[in-house]
C-alpha cells in the first residue's frame, strides 16, 4: 500500500502525517490489518528496537473523587464497588512499588484520586517519592495527582519526581460530554506546567467512549502538539456503576488500528498500552507489542490486569525483551533535548497550519474532507467477565500482582 510506505517514511523522519493519512489508518480493512501492524512496527523498531518498558501503578488514594469523569470508577456518584481508602503512608507505598520493581518495572506511577493536590498533598507525595527512591535505586517515578496549581510541578521535580502524567483523554470538542467539573483547557495547562518545570510530560487518551475517528485524530494530533515524552493509550474498561458501563465499542482489530495510528503520528515517543488491553485486545496483545514499546505490569488503579508473570512470558514469547533499568527509553535526540519540540521543522513541535493543540484561538484540529469517519465496529459480545475490581495490592493486606 502506498499509504503505508508513505507513513513509514514519514515516521522514520519524524514527520507529521496528514489528517487524511491518519484517518485512513483507522479505516483500513481487516484484510490489510497485518500490513498496517507491520508498517507501524518498522517505525517502532527504528526508534525503540525490540525493547518493552515496564511501568507499575500504585494507587495512593482510591475513590471518593469530586470530579465527574464519566469513564472513571472513582468519580463523583460512582456506584462501582471499588476499594476506597485515603492516602497511603510512604512506607506502604514504597512496599507496593518495590513489588513492581522486583517484577521488572523501571517506572513507578504514583496516582491519587481527586481534582488536584493541595500543597500539603504535594509534601506528602514528596515524602513517598523519597521513600521509593531510597529503597529502589535507579527507579523512575511519575506522579499523577490531577490538576496542578502554580509552583506544584516545580516542587515535585525538586522532590525527585521524573515525570508527570495528565491525560487529555478525548478531543476538545467532545470533552464536555465526558466531564463537566473541569475543562479540556485545564488539562492542557497542567501538561504545560509539567513541561515548564522540567518534568518528563506523560499524556494520552482513552479510546472506546463512543468517539468518532475524527475525535481520535483530534486528540492524538493535539498530543503531538503538546509534545509529551510518553503517550499512554487506554481502552475504556466499562466498569459497572459508571455512566459508560454499556460502552462496548472496541474490537481487537480496532485497538490495533488505533495503536498503529498513534505510532505513525508520534513515531519517536514512548507509546504505552495502558488500561483495558486485557479486556479489548485479549489474545491479540502480543501483536500490539509491535506498535507500542511500553506497558503497565500487573493491575491497574481499581481493576485487575493480567498476571505479572503472564506479561513477562508474553513479551518473551513475542520475541521482545524487557527494557533494563540502565537503558535509556527515549531516542537520543529526545533524551538529550527534553523532547523533540525543539527540533526545527521536524518532530513533535508546532506545525504550521496544523490548527490543533493548546495554541490560543486554534481550538480543535480542523476537519478533513479527504476522508470520512468509519462506522463504529459491531461488537457482538461484551466481555464483562474480563472486568474484575482490584482487591489486592495497594490499600489491602493482600500481596500485589506483579
């Protein structure tokens, strides 16, 4: 396919595809799917070889969030029967993190429910970061605490945080349909605060919330404009007790196309398969490693994931290798320059005429008349049996899955 050859060439040059090209990836047929995976795999291997970075989540504070994000089991009004607890003590959080590091994780992601941290919360997390780093030499720590106020990103950086995660989740035009208690612009502002403080920015999306192909292109192009070092791709876990519990729109093939599109748009960025891979990719998970170079090990915040040992076996059986603690994840130009936004004319910086991202007056990426939105896939069977509430690990006395 000429399209795939063009996308591979652009990916190797870190050149932005057109919207029509990105949309075309999402509308490819099942007969062409393996060709799409093979093409995106060439870009993935060029920048990241066959390495897979392992990340491990520690939920520092679970449930009882005042925000109304429709996808979240910790949201205001959620009836999901999840674990609910207040802040973990630093030693308990460090113990949970150590289990992930022992399983091969080189980054620990510290997450807390809520709109955003108070200054006291930042102090609390600073103590947890110190405890984790004191007991796990060389581990990376990413904080995910919600919307940041002025100066808080700098304080987290001073405390030893390496990265900050705050996802855009969906397109600006549909954001108000998913969340009403804060705005898309609030999320963009927090990612920019992390960047400005010298933290490695981590920002991604959630697929499967009823969005169109255009919405997916909008959010991924906006992410490219924001220039995060890592882009987590979540696939909605439809948790009972949340407004999106009935949203089962994803197939394994759809998930692979989304990951391929993200890889073509963000070729030299750490693309991470995040929540929902077990539910929606299922037995196609090993194929997805040809597209993404990073996964979460074991369980998620409120739901169970694949057994940690099964993750490691999957990586090895698929012909990939776990990235070592001493290896640098990002390509040299990103690792040394703090992202590719500073490379004139290429990479993930502002693109003339792109019309997306956080630039004043730009709004959502412009629509394209060159491609049409593909119809939503028909999902004949929902797999609620694959959705299990987490009952082990952080916040419990039961050993974590790592």
